[in-house]
């Protein structure tokens, strides 16, 4: 006879999955079409990687996934008649042109794919929980960790923002399942599979490499130093190889990779975040009441638990403690950085609750109430995240420009480029001329090749993208921005006297190289204030000015 007791817990997990799916679908189409000004590089890298020119700040595996999704979407649009033409040798460039002109469907397909990845990661978390918790509480214990993962607001954030963090829990849970299937390295095939999967994930985002380090520490716990060396060297080597292939750039352009890592470290420094705030980020990111339970699992077992506990329990405690220490050392921690470790934290938290009930059955109702509280807090956080995204019209700026600015009316953006709009042929030519002039100037000034290679990678990718368009776009606007088309580089190429509109980002100060306040006062009138993409999901505000006197003339 089949044991039908888990049917109610599984039905509950399916219900939570449906609620999680509904929440994520509710924000599938927010943005303009992005919610972060960096998201466009994800898709641009997806096209460029198909010609061996992935964006340096986007890893190869991430770019390949994005590129294949874009090609699939383009093929679907051709089949359904959304775009004219057919499939041919110039498929990738044709798809890029369609994306360049109409990016929304490509963004939505990518988000739908990541939501599917979330659901698969939840299933693997459930499989992992069953390995650790078995049929405790008649199967209810095993469904709590995946339910918590499905309800965390971090997945909603990562799914909407095109960042590789959203896929890390899948690689993490798959790697852990393979590791425990190997019986702590006693079955080499499964262990090598774990190293390969975790290495691929580390190529997407480097901090998943710590999962490999922590599992190596677990092998040392089980086998000792010498035994771990014999057992784990292949695991470590294969994970390193998988990382190099998945990331791509460390293998094919190591100098640029080092430069970007240093640049990212500088950008992530966030001096406004004070020491100690990372612990609030850890509590908030895990669901406030969950992390104390994970810590409780470690304290409950005691400092000697790594040797005396059941092997699975000791391994879980080691992983939990290691991730907690790591995150606690990162002053500028963002909550979504914790995504790969969240299944581990949720599993440890529920394991602690199970241990408490086993030790003191009289506390069963208290433990059940705590579990309900944890799920409720996570659900409330997700609900607030959905409401926050839906409350901000990040498409307002783009939509207004599309409706009110003619394509022969040039405009300039002072601030970050939050507008995802195609540029017309004349505008593309100006940008290309500025890039080539800068490159020629560096070469004439004797700037060494290596320095130029590290300096102009963004300009090179811009030229590659323009080349896919054939340098032509008959359905775009003429718009320039302060940061992407700086005055120093484009002097004599961009005529500010031609600008019909000026968009100024909120709190953008009068720049040192252009008299913005006087320029606006002399020739422009204020029209409206709108929201564009960016601002960590809150949007960036822009004031719109139109050339003409205050009376409208």
C-alpha cells in the first residue's frame, strides 16, 4: 500500500507554489521595460555572445542563456506574425534589431524563464529537505523549507531585475543534492557532478564559489585532511574548470576580468552603509524570524556538534555556520546576495524546530505557531515587494517620450540613461564618430594597447551592437546622455542648440563642464516630472523641459 499521509503537505506546498507564481506574474511586466538601468547589458550580452563578444560584466553562461531565450522569442514572434520576415543566416542580427526596436517581449520571456527556474529550485529544496527531515511531522516538516523559499521576497526582486543571482539557488540545491548523493565523497561520480554544477553557478556569480569551499571543509570534517585531499581534489578541480568555462572572461580575457572585479569592489563599497547594518540585512533578507532559528540549530547542537551529530545534521550545521559568518563579515551586504544560502538557512531553521519538538513534545503548539509566523512574515514581505513594484510607473518616462516627442526632435538627458529607446541613424553615427575619434586620439597620444584594451571595452561593444544594426535605424529617436555621450568626447559632434527637450534627473547638480542652470533658464520651460527605470526598483525621477519661453512660445 502507498503511504498517502504526505498528500496534504504536498497539496499545501502546491498551494504556496501557486501563490508564489501569482505574485511573480503580477510583476512580470513592470518597468520600462527594465527596472534597473544595468539590465540592458544582460540582453545585449545575450546577442553579442553568439558572435563570441559577450559583455565583459556579464558572464558567458548567463549570456548564452539570455541569447537562446531571445532567439526563441524572436522565432515565436515570426511564427505568430508579430514581426515580418523569416529565419535566415542573419538570424541573430535580425533578432537584435527586433529587440532594439521592441524589447518588452524579450524582457518578459526572460523573467518567465527565471520564474520557472525558481519553481525548479523549490522542488530541489523539497527533495533536499526530505533527505534531511524524512517524514517528520507526517511530511509537513519537509515542505516548510521550500515553502519559505517560494515566499521570500528576494526571488521576486531577483526575477524582475535581470541579475544572475536569481538562478543561483537552482545550482546551489542541485549541487548539494549531488554532494549528499555521493555520501560525502564516497561515490566519486556524484561528487564530481556536484563540483561541476556548483562551478557553473560560480561562473554566474562568484560568491557561489564559497559553496565549493564550504563543502571542501565538510569533506575535511568527514575524512580528515589527507582523506579530503584524496577525495576532493577532483571535485575542486572540476568546479574550477566549470567556473572558467561558465564565466568565460577569466579564461579568455583575464586582465579585463581582474579590472572589472576591482571596479565592482569599488562600486559595491557603499560607504553610506555602516558596520552592523549587514546583520539587519541578514534578518530582513531571510524573513526576520527565520535566521534566529538557524542560529538556534547551531547553538542547540553545541560547539562539538560537527563531530558528534548525525553526519547529515553536522554537515548542515557547518554549511549554515559558514554562510552566516561569511555574510556577517560583509558590511555592504545586500539581501539578494543571500539567495543561494536561503535554502540552507530555511532547512536549518525547520530542523531546529523538529529537534525542539522531539526533545520537548509539549512545545509542539508553540513550534507550530512559530512556523506559521515565519511563513506569514515571508508572505507579507513578498506582498509588500509586489505592491512596491506595481506602485511605481517606471515606464512613465519612456511612454511620455514615445507619445509626445517626435522622432526628428533631438533631446539630451542629464543623469543616468533610464530611457530604453532606439536611436535613429543620425544619432548612431554621431555616437560611433565620437568613439572612433576617442580611440584615434588615444592611439595618437601613445596610449599602450593593453591600457586601451582595458579602457574602451564599453565603446567596443557599442560599435559591435551598431554593426548588428548595419549602422541604421529608421524608427528611432535622436537622444544623447551626459554619461554615455560626454561633452569632452563629443565636442563639435553634439549641438546643444538643436535640443528640443532636456531631461534632468532629480538631484543632478549643475555639472562643471556645462552651464545647465543658465541653459535651461534662457531657452526652456518646465513641462512635467516623470519616472524612469532605476533606483533599485523605486524608479528615477526626471524633470522634462521643452525649448520655448515660459509662455509656451
